[in-house]
C-alpha cells in the first residue's frame, strides 16, 4: 500500500479507489485501517477543495459514517477531521450527503463520551455543517451541542484549544443570517460571561462577536439580557489595546445605547460614559473615536438625566474640539450630532452649558457641511438655542455670540442652498431672531441670487 500510494504517477482518484476498497474490506487489518484513515486525513488537510471533492466522489462518506462508530480513537480523530473539512467546502452538495448518511446525528451522539481532542474536531465539524444553511444551523442548535458548549463555562483543566473551538462554533451559530431565534442562543450568555475575563485575545474576539449577534436578534429582549450579562467587563474591554476587541466592545455599547432608556441607564450606571471618555483620551484610532461619538449621540437623545451624565464627564468641550479640528469627517460629523442632540433635547441649563463649552462654535463651523441631513440637525439645534434665548427674561449672550462668531453670514449664504428644507429652516431662524433689511419676497430674492450666481459662473 505504501509503495502504491506513494507513486506520483498514480492519479489521485486511483489512490482513493484503492483506499476506499481496502476500508470496505472487512479483512483489512485494524493497523492498516488506521494508516489509511490517516492518509485520507493528510489529504483533507491540504486545503484544496478539488481534493475534497474527489474524496467525496470516491465514496468516502459512507466509510466515514462507519468510522464514527469505531472504538479506535485514532480512527475517530481522523474521521472527524475529514468530516470537518468536507463540510467546510462552500457551495457544494457535501453537507446534504453527510445528512443522508446520518453523520451529524453520529457526531452529536459522540459528544458526551468523546475525548477533548475528538470533541474539538466534532465542534469544528458541526460548526461547518451549521454554516451551510439556515436549516442546518437550526438543526444543530436543536441538538445537545449548545449544552455541551455551555458545559465548558467553567473550563478548569480544559485545553485552551477546545475552548477556542467551542467559541468559534458558538459564534458561527449566532452570526449566521437570518439570525436564529433569541431563545435558542441566549443560553450561551453564561459561557460568554465567564470567558469575558480570559486573556486569550482570539477567544475574546469570538465571544464579543457572538454577543453582538445575540443582542442584534431582538431589540425588545436586550434589557432582559443585560440583567445577566457582565456589562461592566464589556465596558472595560472598550479600552483594550487590541483594536478589533475594542471595536467590538464599542459596537456592543452602541447597540445597548440605541435601545430603551432603561438600557442606557444600565450602561450609565456602570460608568459607561466615563469609560467612553477614557477611550477618546487614549486612542489613536479615528474609527474608535467616531464610534464613541456615535454612542454619545444615542445617549444625548435624552432624557435630561442621561444628557447630564455626559455634561458631568466634561465631554462637551472634547466633542466641540473634535467637531472643529479632527481630520476625519466622520468623527466631526458624529461629534456634532451628539452635541446637537443635547441642545435639542436638553434643559435650559444644559443648553447654556453646551454653549459655554463650545457647542455653538462647533455648530457654526459645521454650517459649511455638504451633508444635508447633518446640516438640518445643526440648524435645529441653533434654532432651539435662539428660541430659548428669546424666552428668557434676562438677555443672554447666545444671540450676541452667534453674531460675533459669524453665524448670520453663514445663514445668509445658506439661503442659496439647493435643499428647499434647508432654505426654509434658515429663513425661519433669521426672521424670528434677527432684524433683516426689508427685501422682496424671500423666494423671489433667492431666485434672484441664484440667477446672479449663474451669470457670474457663465461670465468666468
């Protein structure tokens, strides 16, 4: 056999035919069977889909089905690895053939008694099978596999490689879209909670990915999940030195703060806002700064108690600086949006403090933005500030400051904006708050100005 299988001139399909026929023969000695399974295993690990396809076509899957019932650990280990690689080939009928030969059922039946090494491979195989389709995913979720994964939540002497493989399989089960039913994966949370404190960065990345997917399944169940989740640890991971881990932790924070007021309160209760400030102060990554600003924008939607937490963390001046000085437009955008939400939803005292700490400066600076949606939010925030200025008994300096910073000139320029909605908002702000020279109908004036610009452009 060694001589025949080692010949380079013998085609692969002929070698496979020799192996399959030998394994079908009940007279083949056990030692030779082991050697042949390891030959197949070495072929399967060459990471070439064409080799896997030839193995399947040679009739190896029925052989593997029988091997899964073997008492020989070496054969079990080799066969489960081969199955995992067969199931990993994308866009092929392999998984269907595995089902036709009851391979998934046999893998599940092996779990309670499998050695850690074999269990590692079974997790991998079932994860690949689950990734094949929604039906496969739901089938695997309905088996004892989730129970076996959760049983590892107190690892003890369990090898790190087995924990890592279990995390990968859990992540595959949670991430596949459309998402699985919430109740079928929420049971993973105890397993996730325990592993949030490990130092292994690959495991942390996998469980945070799984947690993010679970949170995204059903927004109405997020508050329920937060009652059992170690949210404090997730918040600590926002300042992790590894960018992928910090980004995932911030994405989870964003999902939480995009939910109900109760969820935002839970986030604030465990010093979430202060942790966000630490991220901004420590990170050199614009992507993290942008995500922090996005989370703050959700918090600043209110109520006023939530806005006050952001003010107490002395965040406004930082956001104003980001809005005016950061080189990344996305950061400037999200920082401006966060401040604007505070002005629109905040109390009188909070609005004045936002002005005092540079919020109005940021608004006037961002009046130059080409993004209509952001421009309308900024204009609404300015309108709220000036509206409050008109209603207060004693004259405040908001209007005066707005004029000094060149706000009126910016508004007058925006009367020529292509968006009718922007134009109307600008005219409303000017008419309600500033004395304008009497002109013709505003719409006619706008048309005249636009025509003038066209003439100038044509002349040049």
